[in-house]
């Protein structure tokens, strides 16, 4: 072999070795990229829990007093005294107002005088009748005289009875001139002042009993079958944002209103502190169904893709999807009927970017 040939052979061998070494180094770097250098997605997880869940139907309505009563006089007259004003609390049986009774007092005096006079007349006739009967028994008097005195005595008796009836009527009218509260509550309206004339049926006061309030809500035909008498309800009003008042369904109309094709439902709410006022706008959640001791997860854990409802769990540092069957949904919680066990951790943040098998870094809540 000449020298030129030897040099060429050595050069070719060196180039071949360098190429082999370069190819070997590139393969090692790719393997690290697929392993230790793989991107991890940060996700937050919570544990699925066992608990109770309630489904609610959300509606709105206006609070009304459970009982509203217009208080009026039973007889015509002039208001003598008003004992309460608007906004005052009253108790059942308290005197609200009185009417002037001067004329009634005069009528009472007349009735009492007529009774007294009738009693005197009746007593005189009774005595005369006794004497005439005695004379008649001795053959001195006549039967006609006895009959006339007997008839006169009966007339006197009738006059006394009539006077007593008139007295009872006047006493009743005097009693009716004192008007008392038929219920406990608050004075919502005062329509007359002292000295004004009133007639029967004209409301002087309006009383509201707000110890319990009712909220009438319209209910569409599609939802009325979900509501049941006595069903639990939650009520929120703007004046007490964040505070829920407990109530229950107290009335369901038997027929829908033909004007708006809605049923009327009333929710009754105990209100012992009178916090709820008549006329307040209320948001009402009526319980339609519930479940106890079931698996529940936050609603944000459930993803719907291609008609399937799934959740992601973390297994060995990687995302794994689970197809689940859901049940009751309430607020931000969902019942899981199938596909997940209590205690398993589900992804609630970062789940929408996940695909099965992705490497994840888990932050537990």
C-alpha cells in the first residue's frame, strides 16, 4: 500500500467514526425529551364525598302577610277615639277605636224607663186581677171584668218583654261602638281620623299579621308536577342578601290560570321576628327531589364531550378520564350515580385542557 492510499484510508475511518458518534448522541437526547423533560399540566383536585343533595326549582314572587284584615264599624257613627296609629303593633282583643254613644245612651235610658213603667203597670194589673177574681168567686164581679184584666196583664207583659228586647239591642249597639282587634299584628293603614263619620263596612284600620308570610309564585305547567304540598323551600330577599329563610309549600292551585297558563303556588315562611315585610321581592327555591348518602362532586369537575359526561382523576401522575352517570344537580354540586367512588380525587381546575394520559402536577384542595 502506498502512502497516499494509507492516508485516505485513515481519513475515511475517522469520518466514519465521527458520524457514528454523532448519531449515537442525538438518539440519547430525544429519549430524555420524552421522559424527564415532558411537560406537566398543573391541575387542582378535590375528593369526591358522600353526602346529601337537594334539587331546587327557582322562582320569584312577592311576600304577603299571611292574614290581612280590614277593621270597620258595625254601625254608623262618629269616631270618638282612635287608640292606635299606622305601624303600631296590636294584640288580639285590644281596643282600636270607639264611636260616639250619646244617642245610644239616651235610647238605653228610654228603654230602661219603659221597662220600669211596664213593670209597674203589670204589677197594678196583677193586683186588680187578683181582687176581681176574688170578687167573682163570691158572685159579685163579672166574667168580662176578669177577662179584660187578664188581657190587659198579657199586654203589659208583652210591653215589658219588648222593652227588654230594645234594651238588649241598645246594649249590643253600645258594645259594638267599641271596636277591638280581631287578630294580633300591625296597623298597616289608618283611613279615618277622630270626629269623622263612618258607615258599616268602611275600613277604619287594616291589620296585617306578618308572624308568617306567604309568597305567591307562578308555576308553569311543565314544573307543577315537581312541586308537592309541604315541600321545603328557601327564600332570599334583597334586603337581607345572603340570608336564607326556611319555608314550605302551603298551597297549590287545583287549576291553572287561563290568562297566563300558570298555576299559583304559595310558599309559607315563619317570620317571628317580622324581618320579612309585605311587598318584598323574593327569590324562592322549592325542593323538588333529594338524595341522602350519595357521591357528590363539584359541578366544575364534570365535563361533557361528544355526548359523554366525564371526570378526570389522577392515576400515577397522569390524567385518566372516567365516564360517569349523573343524578341530581344542585347549585355547584352534582350527584354521581355511577363511575366514581367516594374518596377518589377529581380534577376541578385545568380539566378542560386535559387529554387521557397527559402528565399532570396535582394541587390538592
